[in-house]
């Protein structure tokens, strides 16, 4: 209860932080532009027009019927961006609170990217790019043919978790070690950062699981941990382990009969639980200090104990 009260006080403090934010609907600007507007667009948005590409690329894109359909569908799903703007403002308040020396409010630019789902959100020091055509809803016709494990998160509700992930990649140092544990803790830190930046989101939304997948992970946490220990893979550097336990896939590959029932990326999920237990036991550390700690130190000092099935 004391912890909840402290968290509530922190959230009240965060809500008072001023944020001046500039959102540009470049997706609409480009959709409404004519060929004559191209020089001005290139001048106003140099970041979005790499010099390596000739003007003919952009002029052809303006006339392209598929691009025009993308423009229409994005406008249909996002006629206004007000609600999303308020949510982004809230995440910026959290970033200013937790990273007062690093975070500067960036320009927010919405774009379309021909459904480039590997780059849904890109965060830099000065700009936050959001590809709206990757958030049209998992059943949208543009995503027909894509596997369910990919398109289940092509929903507008995933914009904030994806923004939090992008800033996690910015602020959390890449692991020096190539062990499975180092990868687990790295992604565990990103998920723990989401706990802080988007506390109102469910754990399932933070990691991109369905509620059923989340329940599976929670119910089987003890068995997953036993598997890692018995197979002695935590300190193994085999790159195949990342593919099996960290990378996005239809499911996690234990090489057991139950694989197809499991959610993907259970290595990330387990890393998250380890970082959470470390942070709970070391509450005197700031968020930045937790995120800077080395994986092995977090693991040892977490004294991690898996959740027992209820």
C-alpha cells in the first residue's frame, strides 16, 4: 500500500510537468501535395527526403494509386490525432521526469511508410517519427497475408508501447556480453522502462501479448525458469538462443511438444521479471541507475524467484 501511495504521488508530480509539443501530420501534408509543392516539402522536411533519392521517386509516389489508398485508409483511422497527442504528451512528461538531463521534447511527425512494420516508430534526439499505416487494426486489408503474430499489434493502442520501446533503445546501453542472460536483461530493462513510462497500460500491452499469452507466461514462469537452469543456457553465447527465446516469432522454441501453445519472446518476459525483482530489492536506486547496471549484477542481486502458478 505504501508503494502504491508513493507511485500515486510520483504520477501526480509528473502530471504537472509542462510539455510544449509540436505534432505535424506529414502523412496528410504529403497526401494533399501536388508535384509543384515538392521543392517546398523538401525544404520544410529535409529529414524525410534523403538526398540519395531523385525527385522522380517522390513524384511517382504522389501519383501511385496504392499510396493514395494508404493515404485514404490512414485518414479514415486517424481523422484526428488529438487523443494520441495527449497520450504522447503524457509519455514525454514521464521522460522529462526520469531523464531530466537527456530528454528534450522532439518534433513529432506522423508519416506513412508502405507498411514498414520493422520501423513503426523511430526516435532520435530531435524527432519522433510514427508510421500510421502500421496501426490500422489487425484485421485491416493491408495486412492480409501477414502472420497473426506480427499483425496482432498493428493497432493504434500499440503506439505508446512502441514509443516507449524506441526510447528504451535510445537510453539503455546495448549489452557487452553475447550471453542469453545479457539479452534477457537488456529487453527486461526496456520492459521495466515501460512500467515507468506507461504505467496505466497492462503488462500484456507492454510486451505485445494477448491476455491469453500473458496468462500462459505467468502460469508457466516456474517451469520456464527450470528449463533455463536445467539446460544451462543462461550464460551460453550461441546466437541461436536469441532466435528461440528473444526474437519475435510465432512462439518460443523450447523444442518441446508444448511450443506451439507458448507466446513468443519468453526470454524477454523472464528478463523483465528479473529486472523488476532487482528494482524492488534496490528501491534506493533511480530508474537511470537500474537501467545502467550490468546484466550479471542485476541477476545476482535480484535473487530472482519465479512466480509460482496460482
